[in-house]
């Protein structure tokens, strides 16, 4: 599994390639729980499945109030 993380001055973001829907749900649950416990609103929760069948979970938090975006993307 390849993980890429980027730390921004306004928050954090991570892109995680998952092996299937069950693993995706587990990672999303962990990340949402962390955002709740640390009192950081999530900014983006994106789920992407590319034309090769790879599934990616993108999650970003921002410490200040910001938009919330949830999307399912099929490329």
C-alpha cells in the first residue's frame, strides 16, 4: 500500500490507496474519529476509483472553520 501525506500550514492531507471497500471504510472511520477527537473539522473526504480499478481515499483537515466536501469520483 502506498501512502502519501502532505502537511500544509492550514491543516493536513493524506492520500491512501486502499485494497477494497472494506479497508476504505475502516480508514475513513479512523480519520473521521481522529478529526472529531482533535476538534478539527474535515475539509475533504474524497473517494476515487480510477480506470485501472485502484481505489484512493483523500482526506484533509483544517484547524479553522472551512468547507466540507464529500465526493465519489470514478475516473
